[in-house]
C-alpha cells in the first residue's frame, strides 16, 4: 500500500489485490522458501504490473489483455489447483476450489469485457487481465517447482 500511496494508484492496486488474493487462495501456486523471498517476489510482480498498466499505450491494451486472459484460462483449466507438498488437499476440496476459481474468473473476465467497451476504462480492464496473468504465472511456476 505504500507503493500505491506514493504512485497514487489506489484503484489499480485495489484491482490487483482483489483479483490476486481471491483467486490465488483457491488456485495455489509458487511458494517461496522464506518470508523475505516471498516479499521480494510479491513486490517485483506488483511493480511490473504497475509499470505495464501505467505505461502501455492504450492502443495495445485490448490485445495484451486478451492474450493475458487466454494464457490465464489455459493455466487455470490445465494446472489448477496447484497443491503444495506441505499442504495436500482432498479430491473434493480440489473440485470445490476449481468451482470457485471458475466463478471468480468469470466475474473478473466479465469486468475486463465490460470495461473495454469504453476507451476511458481500458486501463482498468488491462489491470484485471494482468492480475489474472500474474496469478497464472505463479500457478505455472508453482506446478514446475512443487517438489
């Protein structure tokens, strides 16, 4: 939140936190070995997100947003939920998590589509898609390094 305050990016930060926290909870993903590494990875991914959202020319927002959502959907369908070796879940819990991921994903993708209908809100639409993309990246990395 310090970064959001300094950069005056409250809405973008709110979108990122809402999407990331709500979906990551059910999707799983990469877990750093230490709290320090977790904090560093979180700050780096958040800053990259902000740089892209704030600097990408509007004419590229839609195409990048669609690509990010397609990537996220492929990862969400194929790899999730990603289980950590120290926190296994039952098959029933995995199925429930998939349903929650589907519901939340549908909500956020609907926001992306709705916001793209007006050029004044395309940056917010990109924020939703990039947040989903980052969750997808974390899930993919978590699957690769889960052992």
